[in-house]
């Protein structure tokens, strides 16, 4: 009887998956992904919703971007972030279901100073 042995090639597949899960274990990164579920947002919008300083949000966004989960685009002074592959939501929804937190949180209305949110004309 032959044993099914995991070769180093197959193990590298699991290592890549483990790297993704390491990115997802951070609660602020999960919150950022949750906010991006409804479309792209600028850093100031993420800052207003999450209540953390811009530098901290930017650090977490950098980790998500390096992992290939989000992408960015620049518009004047603002950088907008969006989900790169919406399949990540199936993973997040499954984790929410398994953890017993299956209901998604609604986005609270917050005061964001960016031109997109405030309706201020762009310069």
C-alpha cells in the first residue's frame, strides 16, 4: 500500500496559502477589506471609519497590497484602494460564518474630509 506523501512542490502550495492567512489574521486588515466590499475608498475614508491614524492605516494597506488583495489608484492628492479579486469575500464570509459572526456590520455614517465624501469640488 502506497502512502500519499506531500512533496515539497505540494507543500509550497500550502505555504503560499498560509502566507495569505497570516495577512488575514489582523483585525484592522479584515476591517479594511470589509469597508472595501462596497467599492473603492481613499485612506482618509478608511481613517474616518476605523478611527486610526493615517500612518497606521497606510501600514495595513501596504500589507494587503503586497499580498495582492487590494490595488490602488491615484487621483490628485488622494489614493483610492479597491479589492483586486472579489473571491476574497467568499473566504471572509466563510470565516465569519464559522466564527459565529455571520452577519456583516453596516457602515456607520462618518465625516470624511475627502472631496469624494464631502462633495467639495476637486482642485
